[in-house]
C-alpha cells in the first residue's frame, strides 16, 4: 500500500504560516523607507519569553497570541517629523504599556510591566530606529577603504522588583545587515558582556529585590565604507519590560520598567583611515542630515512630542532619582 505524500500538507501549512505572518507583519529595518524609519510598541499578557533583535519586526512576534496582545506602529520618511506609537494592556492582574518615538538621529523608547510572577511572561516592548543613504568622502582617496565611526549617547533607567526584568538593546546595520563585531573602532561602552558576532549592545536588569540601574553611556558603531560610494546604514534600539523567570514559587506581583524616553541620540562621527582618526572628511546623505557633528533637537519641539508618553516609567524614574 502506498502512503500519501506529506508534501501537499506541508506546503499548505507553510503557505498558511506565510499568509499569517504577512497579514500581521509590522515594520522592520528591511521594510523601512530609506531615508526614514519606524517605531513599534506592543503589550501582552503572554509571550514566548524570547529576545528580539533591534530593528526586527516586533508585531509579528506576538501575532499568534490572538486576543492577548495589542500593537501599534508608525513609519516616517526623510528628516521630517518623528513617528510615535503606544500600546497598553490591562487584564486586571496584568497591566503593562510601552511607548516609542523615533526621528532621524533620535530614538526614545519606554516600557513598564506589572504582573503576578506565576504568569507566563507578560511583557511590554518597544522597537524602532532610522535609516539613511550616505557617502563618506575624503579628498583624493575615492574608492579606498575606511571605517566611519558613529557615536551614540544612551541615557535611561531600568528598574525591577521580585523576578521582574528589563533590558535595552542597540545595534547598527549596513545595507540591511547587522554590522560585524570585528571592525576596528567599535566601542560598546559600558554595556553588558554578551555573546554575539554583531555590533549589538545590551543593558539589562534581571530579577531580585527592588533594584535600579541608571545608564549614562556612549557607544560607537564602526561602519566599513568605500570612500565616495553611497551605502545604506541604520541605527535601531529595542526595550522590553517583563519577567526574568516564571513559576509557582513566585506568588507575588512583580514589576519592571525601562525608561529611555530621553535618548538614544546621535552624538557625532569621525573617520578611521589607515588606522588614523580623521575629521577632515565630508558626508552626503539622502536625508539632508549632517551626520558629521552631533545634532541637538529643538527643546521646545521635543517637549511637545514627548507630552503624555509613558507616564508610569516617568514617575518611577523621578521617584528613584529622588
């Protein structure tokens, strides 16, 4: 007796999964406008407990938990007004929310979670970043190899109680691929030690009594370039507040928050040519942004744009710093 081939069923299942993913797909580094970017925010009563990579599609990570999550996302093009997104979840025992705002040169993310410890990984998360097309030029050296050094300032607060956990990640891309770690000039600042072959940085706070970690750091991405040749590059960040562990041995309610609503921000750039740091280079970018020197957003404009974003982490941060 000849058994029927499983191929048609497997193919149908694959098509169904692909259709599901396409239906729920959110923005990512690959789908972003160039120049432009995106921001995404999600909140849920249950998650896989996994760790996402900054710049990846956040919404699809929750799409299989129908009715148990909420997500929102926005995109922007060029150097225009920043995009904002917010998500909230409240099921009585689980209360969490996330917010994000991203513009060219600035990423502002926050998340907060409060839930019983024996729930299966409720969490809030936010993700986003910017992308541009740029050429780095050094007079008389067109076509030669160099490394463009992009500095970023990271400022925020992580807090947790019980088995709560919060983390914040940053990475960089060139031509929609993560930058490799073995590039001269890469500096991860005081971020945590992690095992990765990418220029990916993390600041984390995992479980324990009421704990706070204040982050005030500067990191430098190292982008290999061919002088005079345009390339696509991007900076992305991801934050998450949830549970660090799960089980009935933790009957109490735990909390976690990540407040990076003030930065990440671009902090200037330099050139590494022939092993020597140079500042006498020029840049041409599709967005029109001058990536040579640090850009400072207009205080009044940011104050208006940040109004009402993530009130819980904001008051938590103020109380901690008092």
